C-alpha cells in the first residue's frame, strides 16, 4: 500500500467512525459493493474520484476531506489565472 492510498483509506475510515456508520452501510449508500468497498478501505485498491465523491456524500463530508493534504491546500500563486 502506498502512503497516499493509506492516507485516503485512513481518512475514509475516520469519516466512517465519526459518522458512526459501518462499511456495509457506506458501501450501499455510495453505490459500491460491500466487498469492493472493504478491499479499498483495507488499502488493497484505490478509490476513484467518483467513488470518493459518493462516499463523501454518503457520510455528509466534503470530498476534499478524504484526500491527502497536498490536494486540500491551495498551491496556486496569487494572481495566477
């Protein structure tokens, strides 16, 4: 498992804990099979952007909250178009 995969999986699991929702519930609400979802939160696969958006919606969190830090910060220079 890469660090970024680990980070995303950990963020999803933390959001699940905060929402007090089991993996099967999140998977169903996100339109994923429970086995695929479990595999991804265990780090054996990567979430697509679309899947992360659906998981975030199911857990009522911002999709960016599930991404690694480098994707959540504004790295654009001021005044850049």
